C-alpha cells in the first residue's frame, strides 16, 4: 500500500486535477483507492460528488472527533473519499498541540490495509494541513506548469520537504517525480521552461516524468460536469496523457520493488 501526496506550493498547476485523475485512473484498473481532501477549497470533494457538510470529514480526523472508517464515502467516480470541509481553513488555530503533524498519519493507520493507494490532495501552502499530509505520505508527486514562478515553487517545496519533513518528521518520504501539466510544446516558452524544470529536477534529485499532460478544454468540461476525464472523453488528449502518466508511475513502483527485493 502506498500513500501519495499531490503537492505544490503554487496554485493553478493542476494539483487537484492530477489527484482526481490518479484516483479515477487507478480505480478503473482494479486498485482499491481512497482520496483524502486536505484542501479547505474542497474542489477534490466537489468533483468527486461527495458531501462536505453534515458528515465526518478530514477536519474531524485531525481533531480526533471521528475515526477514519466513519468518514469514508463512496464516490460515483469509482473510488472512496474522505471529504474536506471549509473548517479546514481554521486547522492551524484548532490544532496546536505538540505532535499535531502526526494526526492524519495516525487516523489512516487503521485503514491502510483496506487500500492499495491513498491519494492526498493538499492545499497550495506549507501549513499544518500539508505538513500532516507529508508526515503520512510515502511519496510526493509535484504537478507544475511551464512557467518561471511554478519552477521556483518546486525549489521552495523541495527545500521545505528536506529541511522540515525529511530530517525531522518523515525520513523515508521521497519524490516520485515532477509532472508537467497544461503543457503546450508549440510555444518557445513552454519548451524552454520544460528544460529548466528538468534542470531543477536534477538539482533536487527528483525525476521529471517523461509523460506530460497537454492543455485541453476537456478537463474544465469534465470538472463542470463533476465527472472523471476518462468518463467524459476517454479519447481526449488529456485522458490519454493521464493514462500514460499512470502507466509510467506504476512502472516506476514496480522497478523500485524489484530493486528492494
């Protein structure tokens, strides 16, 4: 079983889109998948078509008001979800005791064996919610776009993970890789920023996935309709790209497993 955090300290880079595609794509292949929404905006929960009020949510796990099993909902998109809620925006003030970064890790410990993958959608900031996600995660996927500011965000995220998480809290966490999203190879800026992103990846010891997710209006349409990109249009360029990305990700896990054996 693997816990994967989808993270970037910059917004608008396809983070939630990637979390949704990963959950849906893995579940369509027969894997048991749980998505956990730790973002107060709750876009992952909304698109997954689960309740965010009147039910136990991620904040209740962090406050120890509910058990993980009590918070699990079935998404019509084929995977399980622990929803986010607006109350997550107050998590920094509501959870202030020593060891608070382990609360999510402790909450999901009892359900780890029920899933093949747990995917954590995180907010675009390095506050307590993202720290909780990194503490619980085995690895991190960094979605990014081909822009200067997004590239700078990767370096900032890497520094935060190394200094705050890896050395002090979760020494085994690793980067699965950097995923370029909303990519347009026809532009000079896009191609140049792809090169720069690859250089940053080498610097922080994180591979850049060979697969890129191309720009497509199909993503916006699927999210408006609250359905997965695979159900909306499995033949679209972005659906094919995400399928190829999942292929590459799973192949990497298989190779890691063989190396450990």
